[in-house]
C-alpha cells in the first residue's frame, strides 16, 4: 500500500525535474504505480476518502420503528439494546430475526455516541503524601479458604494510603462499628502515624445494623476526633469515589489467590496461621512502595497516647429465660442474674459480660442476626427441676454439647417414654456441668460402643468407678532411661 509520504516524495522529485523512473525509485514505488499517481494528481488518503461508501446497499430494517426506539432511549438511557430488540420481536412477530441483533446493537451504539446523553466524566485526582487514606470491607468467600477443613466465611477490613498505596488489613466477620473501629485503629498503629483525612463509603451496612444511626455517627466521629482525622464519605451509589480502595480490593484478592496457589493449599490449621499468612502477603505487597511510603510517613500526624476500646457498651436487663438480646442475637447468662442489669462490652469477635464492677464471662460473638447461643451450664439447675420444659424448649438444639450427647438422647428416646428420656438426659447433662464434660462424653462413647444400657446411673458409675475411664486424648509416654546414655559415654571413652 502506497503511503501519503511516498506520494509526497514522488511529487517533489517530479517537480524538481527528475524523470519518472528516478522519482519512482527515490519514493520507493513501482514505475507503473508512480505513473498512475502522477496522472491522478491525488494522494492515497484523498483516493480512499472518495472510495468510502456513504450509502446503504439495502434498506434499514429498523427505519419504521426507529423513532419509537429513540423515545425509549431518551426516557431511560440505561436500557439495553437486547431488551429493546426483544420488545420489537414481541410487538412485531416474525418481522425481526435473531440474526439482526448485532445490527441493532451497532445502530444504538452509534446513536448514543452521536446523539445520546453525555456520559459521566471521571476526573483523575492528584494525591499528596499523608493527606488521604481510604478503607472498606471486602468479602473473602470466593477464595475458598478453610480452617482445619471447615469453610472460613469472613471479611477483610482493608486500609490503604492513596499516595503510596501502602495497605494493610484485618480479619472481621461483619460490617459493624466494632469491626471498623478495631480495623482502623490496628491500621493506624501499624502505620505509625495519622493521615489528614480518612474516606469511606456511606457505611450503610454498619449504620443499618445499629439500633440508632445517630448513635453510630456520634461514635464514629468520636473515633476520628480521638486520632485527629477529618472524615469524608462518598456520594450515594458512587463507588468510583473510593476508587483507590476498590482497586486495591481487586488486586489484593488476586495476589492472595496467587499466593494460595503457590502454597498448594487453601486450608490453615488455625486462624492465627491464616493471619500470619496475610501479614506476610501485605509486607510483600508493600515492599515495592518504600520510596513513596517514606514520603508519606514524614507527612503523617502523631498518634494519640493510647487506643480507644474497640467495643460497644450496652446495659441490658437479663430476662426471665436467663437470656440477653445483643444486636438481634440471643445469649444466655447464669440464671442467678435473672432480672439483674448487666453490662455487655461488644467487640468485633466476642463479647464480655460484666455485673457491677465484676467480670463474669467472655462469649464468642454470633455472626448475622436471629441466632442464639445457650450455655447449658447457665440453666441446667432449673431444667432439672422443670424437665417438662425441655421437650419444646425453643433453644433445645444448643443443649447438646456434642454429637454423642445427641446420640445418647436419641437412644434414651428409643428405650423410654418422652418424659423419662428427658429426665435421664438432663441428669447426664447435669453430670457434665458438675464434673467434666469431656469425661462424660467419653463415658457416653463407651456406652454406645459396647451396647450398654443408656442411663444417667450408668454414666455416673463409669465416672466414679475405681478403674479410670481412659480418655481418647490420653497419651502415655514411658520414662526415658538416662542410664543408657551413661553406658554409651563410657563405651566411647574406652574406645578412645
């Protein structure tokens, strides 16, 4: 193909008085081609423009319905071409064929580019060291991570500095204020300083799960004020405004996925091992950002003297069922606290129960809502007195501490009436509360394996028999005979 530059060289050489053969040779084209372009007197670009077809070779199949289609597009710019094409097929049976869809899509694309509404413009921002940080929660379920073979459903609170892209994160289980507070404070103390501003999305999940949105806003502002940070929020339905953290979500999860492939397994023995793996990955990702991070660090503000407690304090009264309701979930406390007021300190992963100035106990925090956690030790003394309540107890499923307890109850139901089975099982549960749950569990194992009669008396007899029940976890190691080493040393001296 002859270029415009070749044509210009040809015409210049001809204008300087060169012969056609010499001018063609100097411009890099054949003599016949040079003669043709000399005769035409037009450049290749002009010839291509003249040859471009500007007319249709066949009738536009959408000409009759195009005005109607344009009205749809003007009223709703987000409507898809395929939706409109399916509408035309329904309204005009047999007239529009499936093979015409691509033609219709191209026609709409051209209309949008030439006559349609203007599109949103994104304005790249200049980031300055130490000025802005962003954070958000990201779900990790798609990576298929397991702990001891069990699927680990969790989120990562993800924090990034927009200038250097330095990032870190922490494991959490819900988009709650406690998760936000704990994650943000961990990030700042690991960073070793405080940026000027911190940007989040609308935090709608955390706000909606709070009993009082105004209370959430007040506490979040108190957290920012403690660190001297100015808070910023994105506009509704505008994730692009939090673009740095959104992009880091994608790249972090891709890097984690690759690291897991190299590891050869997505299973971890414990949550701690998984956390260490994440820490190593963040360190690796940040290792290539040292220069800009050094600039960032020098511009950060100072940390306060201490962290704020990353918890929500709730004052609750224990109900007659010996339970408290925390964030739409039910937890049991000891029956002696019924009708008393207790203080609950709710953290991201657990909650502490206090009565007066005395710490009572720690419980794992339930994920989601509508869940319950009933500890049988809290209520067993009264269940023994009211065994009839067990059969239809709303939270009865929580009163089977292990699979063997459930099997024991099913065996009792098979051999006794419902009333007698309930009484016997509650006595077994009382033994577990008063003595040792693991020992009772092992006694049930022996009874079930050997086909013995299932009863509280049999369990108690095994617990207090003169021959101790050997637990499955007991391991006996014979003492090491150290005199063997003495004889080896003596033999070595004789040989010397």
